[in-house]
């Protein structure tokens, strides 16, 4: 798993045992919006599964879906996660 901060050209990589827990802990420090590129096909489900597996609160009411694709959800009270491809309509290109 990795986080790319476009404003600061900084990439953080999380791997190995407990990488999901460390990734989620880092996300708890972030406010605003986190964009996954094509998250509805993989990233969003991996993120939600990590939240559930690591015992983090997951607000199921926050999920916005189109069919079975997750468009957005709340990672925590101050961080929304969105699928960039679905928001711009690029998913119809694949």
C-alpha cells in the first residue's frame, strides 16, 4: 500500500506484517479527501476490508455506490475516500 502526496511529491510505502494497520493509522492523521485511481475495482474494497479486519469503525451509511462499485465512503470523520475514475466518468472507457 502506498500514499502519494501530490503537493509535496512524497510517497509513503507500507508493506509487510501489519501494513494495513500502519496505513490506517497514517490515514487517521489526514483530513480532506483521499482519491484512489480506479478504487471501485480494488482499492476501496481493500481499504474497507482493512478497516474491518483491524477493528476500525466503518460507517456503512457513508458508502455511495453505483451498482457494486464503491464511489466514495468515509475513512473517518474528517477523511472521505473517492474513486477518481468514477467521478470523472472514465470508467466507461475501460
